[in-house]
């Protein structure tokens, strides 16, 4: 497998030559595509070069071992040989992961939809906490958060929140968040001190453009209404809020974040496109059941994926059996450790499938 990568190195070097060519630079669209391909290949090429260099070092140490008679020197060479062989194994694993088929959506921005489930007001309060958690995680990664619509319950909770996160590789990090998030805690309204269990559903949808999903405006009913704030108080004196209903599927998308009706309509259309794209993806994945089982956390959104236990201060992800005892930090956006664990588990499953073919 490693030896076949020499062609990738040649392609990488060819691209490096092309992107410095004034004629290519003049064609900005072609130049951008080449720059992206160059960036995508760079890590793989670096790993391959490191592997080949380590391979040469191992061969050199083997030769030295045959010639060397001094026991002290032989012990030193053996130690370096062992280290070199271990590095080869590690580099080979890294290369295998880099060669896995890439999810075409990984580089895309995402729409996140959070909805309170079982538990009424307590679920809505936790939905608001999850919104803050993802917003803080986005802030840590210097991503941009753009609100589409928020439906509050009057006591600081969210019945529903739809927002967009824009940045490099957002979907690759957040795609494992889709599913049911369960919270176990004593609600503020509970006088007896009993622990209640509530649920919140999260859906992470990759942003798609018009080319990927063609939406016929004749299939959409557009309703406009006056934006309202908490408790029904008007926050806008014009009918700027927009509700889109996709008649063939019954999907409904609302947006009232902007003061402009046109901007709200554009945002709602982007969300609708993402939902239609996700529905098509789910259909394809259900037809490829084995492939779907190999993906950690990108499956059915009704799946209970995680529990947030407040009395014990822990977060448990049920898909990969990982528990972190840092609930406060986690809810403040410190979720990278869990994201990395999910990514590693997903890659391991995919490697097993490839190696078993």
C-alpha cells in the first residue's frame, strides 16, 4: 500500500508547480481548486516522506547490527532499531487513516437544530444550555455562529433553536452530535429533590448549495408574519418573519432573526435545502445498512447518544462507552476530547471494514 503512494507525491509536486504558474493564478477558480487539493494532500505526503525516511533508517540500523561487534554499540543500535520499527507501525496507521474515503461534507458549514423533547420546561432549559455549549465550542475554534430562529418558553429555555456554524471543517467535528441528548438532574421547580430525566434532540445538517439540491419554488408555500419575542411581545412592527412549507414533503422552516423579510426568506431556504439533502442522505444510508452501522453517531437522530448526569458531574457517550467527569467544563464548550474520541472510533470502524473486505 505504501509503495503505491509515490504517485500521490508526484501529483503533489505537480500541483505545487502549477499554483506558482502566473497563467494558473490568472484563472482564480482553477487556482483555488488546485490550492485546496494541495492542502488536502499535504499531510499525507508529509507522512509518506517520514515513513520512507524511517524505513531507510531501519535498513541502515539493520546493516550496522550485522557489522558491529562492540556490545555497547550493538545495544544502542538495537534500541534505535526498535524505536524505528515502532515509528513505522505508527506512521503506517496514520497513513491508512488519511487514505480512508473522505466524507464529502466534512469541510462544509452546518445548520444545528436543537429541540426540547420529553420533560417540558426542564427539557427546554437544557436545550438552551446545549445551544450555549455549541456556541462556546464554536468560539474556541474561531467559528462564526449565526442564529436562524429561536422559540423561547418564557423562563430562559428554548423549545427550539436553529442556528448556523461557519468555519473550517465544522461538519467533520460536529456530525457526531446528531441524536438524543439525555439530562439527569434535580429541576429548580422540584421541591422534593428528586432527579428527573429529560431529553433534547440535536440534528446537525451540512449546508448545501443550489446545485446539490434543486428546490422548485412552485412547491413552496411562503407565509409572512410579525416577529415576536419572549412572551409574545412584538419585536418588529413589520411582517418580516417568514415560514416556508415544502408541500411535497411537509417540511416547515421558519426564520425571524433578520429585520428584512428577504433575508429571512433566504436563510429559511438554506435550512430547507439542508433538510431535504439530509432526508436524501438518510434514504441512501438506509439502503446501505452495513455502511451506516460503520458510522459512529451519524445515524438515526432518535438514537440516545449521550447522558449528562448533574449529581455525578459526568458526561457519558453511549456509542463509544466514554465517560468524562467534567460536566461544567463540557457544557462550557470544552467538548474536544469527546469529539476526538468519536472521530477515532469512527475511523477504527471504517478501517476494520476495509481490512475485512
